C-alpha cells in the first residue's frame, strides 16, 4: 500500500520487512537515487484510551524520547 508522505514529494509504502531490500532496489532502478528507507512499527491492535490517559502517556513518551540512549518510542494508543 502506498500513501502520500507528510512532506512534499515524499511517499509512504507499506511492505513486509523481508521485502525491504527488494523495494529499495526497485526504487533505485526506477531512478530514485536519493531514496531513503526506514522501518516503522505499525500496530495491528490499537488500544483506545481517554484523552486524559493519552496526554499522560504522551508526557512519559516525550520524556523517554529526550533521553540520549533512546532513538524512538512506539505505542499502540488511540484516542
């Protein structure tokens, strides 16, 4: 599945992780020499929570992301 990215001229393509190298090669073969790939975790089971709980959890997530040793924090919250 492909979607338009957040920034102009970008796209988001959902593939199985095992197909990452193949997709990268296809993009390069299509002339997208500046193509960049990254893996992201996408939940299949979002957990609904109240706005209050969501805000509290986001405060914790923001604090975790500020730590030098943390690259990213993923969650499955939905509100």
